[in-house]
């Protein structure tokens, strides 16, 4: 369950995140959806990796 938006970090139920979803098609997540921590993001020519210190990593590939 996503508690927070992975792009803006605001609560998922706070408002419509249509602009965040549109932007996420072209960029990696910036915030952990579980704890709202800012993630460490690495972008390479082959994809991206986003890591939360508490909840682990996500990858695009």
C-alpha cells in the first residue's frame, strides 16, 4: 500500500497526483512510499536505482 507519493512525498490521499504520475513516466521515484524518506537515486544509461535506508532498493530493470 502506498502511503506517500513517490515523486512529491506528500500523503497519497492528500490530493490528486496526476501530475506526479505523468512526470514519473520520465524520472525515477524520489521518496519512499512507505516512510516518506528521501531516497538515494542513481540514474545510468540503462535505467535507475532508488534506495531507501529503511525499506531497501527499487530498480527500473
